[in-house]
């Protein structure tokens, strides 16, 4: 492994700190300060205005999970600032696929696995999400009408995984998003 790739893995997998660090793809924060949502929002806007890897970024998002509150929030660069820096936001229950991925990474980290191995696991699981989204698209577009029970049993997924897989599918199959709308109660 080169020094460059080791540096990239260490940068992406930030570990756990007591404050938010800009530029980290994955990080844990214990007892964050109250000003971090504004900083995250600013970073997302900067990522869209001055992209590093892809010149055609139209939106940047941050997934914020609270272990204390057992909730997951989605913060987007395309939302406007309001009195509450996190509003508007989308709140939902965590996808089982994502929860399993995060739990696996946590266990690897706890046993002392290298950051590179942890990042490789994340990449592998994200690739699996893409594969499952292709299967979801195939099922939805070849079936006249699909309900959530049919989808979850056919693909062996949890109902909370469906919105995530549809979001992934919407990036390459606009037809599926025109045909199906997911609602939450």
C-alpha cells in the first residue's frame, strides 16, 4: 500500500472526536458543540459550489445518525437556511442494510482493523446497495403493481430499505421514480 492511499483512508475514516471535522466522509462525534449543524450545511454548499471529484455535482447530502435518539436525519445542500439550521430535513428510520453495514464497520474498528479494511467494507456494502437497487428496479418495472410486502419478500429486504434503494435507483432509472412514489406515515 502506498503512503498516499494510507493517507486517503485515514482522512476518510475520521474516527471519533469531540467536534465536527470538515472534509471527513465518516466520523463519530461525542458531545458535539451546538454550532455544528451550520458548519455541516456550509460544507455541503461548498461541496456543490466547488466540487473536488465530480464537476457536475448538483446536490450534497449528509446523513446524521444519533445513537442517543435512535434516529437518522438527512441534511441537504439544496435546502434553505431557516431558524433551525437542520430544517427542512428528512427524518426516517434507518435502513437495515445501512445499520448492518455500520455495525460491521464498528466491529472491525473495535478489533483493531486498519482504516483501509473498514473503507473497503463500506465500499463493498455500498456496491451491494447498488446491486439490490438494480434488482428492485427490475422487479418494479416488470410487475404491473407491486406492494411493499411483495417487494420485501422478493428481495429479502426490510421495508425501511425500500426508500434508500429507490433513492439509489432514481439516479440511473428515472422511470421507476415516475412510476412509484414512496410515502411514510
